[in-house]
């Protein structure tokens, strides 16, 4: 039976790859999507989400426009990484529109409709999810699980020396989700190893659809590729869906977690009680490793599935 998911996204090229994988693999059923500002403005991320669905003939998937700003401050967009308007490649303007509901409201609606038959995957700033938890505090008990792409529990950040970009973009929201969401946190500890080879990217560029659509989303600037210690780019968000397809992709450990919300060098950093020095019970599952070969095999299977889909 396929895993039903709600995707909370800020496309963004790695979001786009994750969406393509979810649409292409028979073990995943996308029930809906919500958008948030982050990699680009929420206008752009919503446009991109709708355009991706339309490009893959999946306009049946409803999309709700979510938060345009974090709970405090402003989103620090990353078009220099993801491309003009937040995504690389050639996507036409969508002919469809977002539904008449806020992204946070739509998350709650989906949770109440599907209950334990849906998994929430939030892979942008955590603003919509934090707001959803305010609207429905029982959200973690309603759904099968909540997965986040964000944070860096035991490794350096990629936005600051301590903080990962999604958590840094809305530390207040990330802290609320960590404290009350009972999440599976898929952060840089594992996702740096969720890579696609340069050979695969080059191969895709010479093929027809869907490969030539996905190819540009994988082709990150060299400065970003080097964050993981090599030149094969890490497709961070895609690790979440890859693990839902193949539970051997990621390895998790239980820890007590929080997120620093004050200004300064540690803003947005994950505080992880790795050595169990507090008396606090674990409140999250942290992805501590990724199996690169299993990730790559799952990624390729999912993209191949777009042809049959």
C-alpha cells in the first residue's frame, strides 16, 4: 500500500526533485501540497509547485499557498543557489491556481481527513507547520508521522557555522515544531550523503522527458556542491521521500532537541543532547546517516517511474 503524504515545500530545486520522486514512485501517493517562502518568495514557490505538477500532468494534486514571512523577521531567499524565481530549468507559467485555504489550514484539514493514513513532510522553513500545530495541537497524534528537512544536530550548518538554512529562516517556528511536533528530523547530519552523481546528471541532460526536466534541478553551483566534501551534489529534501520509499536509506537515533531562537551566531542552531547530559527525555528522531547507494537507487527508480506515470 502506498504511503500517503502531504508535502510542505518551498521549490527550490531540491524540493522539485523530491516532488518529482514522490509523483513518480508507486509507493508514494501525494494527497496535497502547501507552499512557504524560503528558497524564493511564496509567490514564486507557489508558482513553481503548480508548474511542476502541471509539467508532470498531476494537476489533481491540490496546492495551498502558505506563509509569506517567518514568525519573526524575513525569509532570506536563495535564488543564487536555486535559480531565477527559485528554480532552474524551463517551467511554463501554470494554468492552475492554489486552493482557497492557507497552507497551515490545509495541513490541518489533511490531517483530520486522513489521520494515521497520512505523513507530513515539511522541507522548507517550518512556518506553516508551526502554525498548523497552533491550530491543532494534537497534530502529531493524528498523523502517521512528521518528517522535517532541516537542522544540523551534530555537524556544522550551511547558512551559518551553526545553523542549517531552513531552521535559520524561521528559528521560532523550528523550535515550536521540534518541541511539540514529535518529528523525524532529517538534517545535514545525513543529507550531505544523499547525493546524485555528476555522471547521472550529465546523462539526464542528454535524454528526453522526464530526465531533461529533472537534470537542471540537480545541477547546483560548485560552491554548494563543495559543502558536502565532494562535487556530487546533495539533494537534501529528496532524502525524506527516499526514506519513505526505502526505510533503509536513513538511520535515526532518539535525542532531546531544541532550536536557538535568539539573535547571534547560534540563531537557528539545533541544540542536541547527544551525550545525554540532561534529564530531558528524547523529543525527536534524528537522521544520523544516509546510505548513498540506496538513496541513488531509490532516486533513479522514482524518476524512471515518471515515464510510466
